């Protein structure tokens, strides 16, 4: 066994994968509790930071594929969470805006994320949280070097 595949490395990655799966499970519970589709959350969060983004920007920021973004936008329009408007200068581009209903759902989901964060960080000191943030940034940077920044989370 090479140094890179030592048993403790496998356990560490297993823990990371388990944490990711548990986080996803908690998010699914919260989205169901809030009567929100899980696919909506990344778009709600992105639009809450910059409302009126172009559809292409949403795909880039959320790292979701163009077909997934299109389907999610169609469903969010149908559910009344967003509106869309063609760009006045470039009719091919479409801006996406949160509605009041979308902003209300975003607030609920933000509260849910804070609850999950409290669960995840229970018993961890502020110093350890800062260290965790630095380590996660390094981990993400390393992964992006390998798979590229165009990687989709799907």
C-alpha cells in the first residue's frame, strides 16, 4: 500500500463522504419541511446575494448544468418563486428575479441552513471553526485544480 492510500487516509475520506451525505440528508429534511424542492436552494441563495442575475451567471455560480438550470427555473417560475425578464440590450439573455414568495422561501431556507450549521458545529470552538474554514478552502482549491472550476455538482 502506498503512502497515499494508507488506511487512515481511507477513513478520513470516508468521514468526509459521510459528513457530506448527512448534510444532504438534513438539507432534504429541511426543504421538505419548508415545502421547497431541494433543487431550488442553490438558486434561491445565489439570487438573494445578487438578484436579477443572468441565467448563464446562475449556472456558473451554482455549478449546475445549463439543462438543470433551465428545468429548475421553469419549475420555480411555475411555483411563483421567481420571474424572468429578457435583457433590454441583448434579447437572448434572460435576467432572473426573486419574487416576494421567493424571498420568503429563501429566508426560511437560510434559517434552515443556520440550524444545520449549529448542529454541525456543536462543540467546536471558534478557533477550530476558523481552522476548519481554512482547511476546507484548501481542500476545495486542491479539488478544483484536479477537476477544474467548470465542475458541476450534479
